[in-house]
């Protein structure tokens, strides 16, 4: 495609290719002045919005998205041997289109609410809204992700490296008062 369309100037453009699909967008503008840096910054922000909207809809229409979300939900909720109620919440780590169909969950247990969800390559587990008073450092002293590397933990939060570790951590959390 030509970068000049009858008096219009190519003001912004982007192309991407990746796991979520391919996308190309070009924005042409005709104005009686030279485009400036403020215009370009505004267009970059708008281009981000266009990318997000189109790619989110692309993911929504892909049947594999729903299948992957169902598998992820089942795996995460299977970490709990007890649960009274499950609430789906937006992804607590990423609010971009790539994570729009990767929600987190709040599972109400007999000891209170526990939040769980994928955060990049780890599973975020949080029990701040529970009756469990023990902190991560009390429940998981010197917990290692793998030999020589400590697991991220603070206050009433720990990151599990995989579903099996998440199950183990939730069981240990629910054993506490």
C-alpha cells in the first residue's frame, strides 16, 4: 500500500506477528499543518487501543481461547480440596488483551477467601482476605523454587512454580490458623 493517499500523510503505522495472530494498521491524516510530536504521541496511544481492541476480539473468536481458558480454570480450581464458592475476577497481573481470557479466581474456603491466578510463569496465591493469620514466611520458611533460588513470597502471598506446587502450597495454607 502506498504511504501517500491523495494528500494524506502516513501519520502512524504498526505491524505485529505473534502467538495471538497478525495485525497491521496504518493511519493516514490530512491536516493543514505539519504533524508534530504531540500528534505522534497521541496516535501511538490510539494505535495501542486499536491493537488491543482488534486482538482481544481475535482471541475471543478463536475456539482455542475458550478451550485453553477452561483447562486453566479446571487446573487452578483443582488445587483446592475444599471450596464453597468461586468468583472469577480479571487477571490481577496483566490487563492487556493477551490476558483478557486468563482470569484469576477467588475461592471461598472454610477459612476465607484465597485468590489464585497465573502470573507469567508462576501461580499467584494470596490469602489476605482469609482468617489465616500466618504470613508466607511463617508457612513457607526458606521455600525454594529450585535449588538455590528462593520462591517469591511476601506478607500473605506466595508464587508457585506449577500446579503441583500450587496444590501443595494451598494445602499448607489451609492447615494453618
